[in-house]
C-alpha cells in the first residue's frame, strides 16, 4: 500500500512539474512586430507578452502586434508591469508610449475609454476588456536614450456566461475562462477569483514545486552524465584489454621455439606442465 502511495505522490509531482514547465506561453513583442498572435482552441487560452528581452528597450522603436482570441471569445488585458519613460504632461504626444487598439487595425478605437489614448506612465487602471476577438498593441519609442524595461502583459481569452463545463466562471462577473487556467498560479480573472479557490496552491507552494522540479531535473541530468562517463570508461577499458590480449597472442606466435635440450644447453631451466 505504501509503495502505491509513493508512486501516486511521484506521479502527481511529475504532473505538477510538467504542468509548471508547459505553463503559460510567453512572447517578446520585439520578435513579433507586425505579426498576429493567434490563440487556438485546445491550446492555453492565455499568453504573456513582454516588450523586450533586454533590460531596457531601444530608441526609435516602432512595433505593433495583433492578438487574436479563439472565435467567439474576447480578451482580458492585464498590465503586470509597466516601465515606459514617456512625457505624461504632454498627454504622451512625444516620448515613449504604448497604445492598445480595440480591433484588428490601428484605426480601431483605443481600448482606454475615458483615459488618454496613449499610455506613457504606469496607468491607474491595469485591466481592460476588448469588445471583440482582436486587439493591437503598439509601442513607440523616441530618439533619446531615456528608456525603461517596457511592459509585461497577461492576455486571457474569455466568453460571456453561461459558461460551459470546460470553463470556470470568475466569481462576481459573467466572464467564462478556460478551466485549465484555474489554480495555475496566474491571475487571469479580473477579480483574481481563479486563484482564490480553496483547492488552489499558494504562490509559495507553486514556487516550491518549481524549485523542486529544477533540482530533480538537475539530478537527472547529473545521473545521465555520470552514466555516460562510466559507460565510455568501461568501453575504453574493454578496448585496451582486447588490444593487450591481441598483442600477447601475437607475441606468443612470433616467439621462437626453444627445445628443452637446447634450453638445457643454453643454461635455461624449463618445466613441463
Ligand atoms: Ca525614450
Ligand atoms: Ca489562473
């Protein structure tokens, strides 16, 4: 029984490891300028988008990226981080800024009703909902070297209630999200209810699992490397032994025969087996 329990714990651990490894897809916008990022049915209906891989975005940057939800779904946009160095006093008319368009082209309305069209300093409102399945994110930086890290967005597809069996409903709203986003350590619902369920692990527990997975993977890699080294050493030792045996046989074949009488004549003692 105990053995079965240990197997169960091990399998659960591996599943959690795989789940954490194959979690949310992440993209760097600078690598996908002018491209469309499409969320397909069956895949994870959420993505994280970073502006850049670098510590600071570059000057003279102009990059637009379109995001497309599965058909019939809309998008939740959450700003997780925002470090754009614009000039807010001038309504972001110069400097560096971000725009999000609520549609599939840059002539669509901005997604910020009641707010400045452009974002150039951390917005008070962090969460926005699209009115259709498309949105466009556009980032522009000016020619000066004043720059920040950029931004990090979590974008999640949703539909309006009633929710299906394959969906979870954000409490307090009629938003239906893919069920696999429940308790995955990412805050997808605007009210964070997808991560507030009693069955959800705490962030610290998820971090602990991630660290544990990392250690297990390192141990597996070390074991594989040691195994390869041992195998190669054994193989080399076998080749040396075969070479040695071959040399010995060759030497015994080429050694001249000395008869016992001649050996006695030459003062050599021989014994028979
Ligand atoms: Ca700048
Ligand atoms: Ca979640």
